[in-house]
């Protein structure tokens, strides 16, 4: 959602506590999802580098 939008929405007085909690829960889920995606992306990148290193080492075999 973005911090500015989240803070602006949550600062409103006309938002019910249930809606406020739902939005906070959704934002937490979004943050966790993004962290997992970043971890997966980093892992894939690192695995690709390791495979390239292995292929390079194996290329010296006769």
C-alpha cells in the first residue's frame, strides 16, 4: 500500500477499529509476502551463480 497511504488512511477518525485492524493485517501480509519474494529472488540468483561456477570448473575436465 505504501507507507504514506497507509499512514494517511489510518490517521482518519472515520475509520472503524475493525477496518483499521484489517488494513494493518493486510499491510503485514504484504510485507511478509515481499520479504519471501525477495528471499526467493536472491536464492535463485545465487543458485544461478553457483551453477555458472560449477559449469566453469567442469569445463576444465578432459
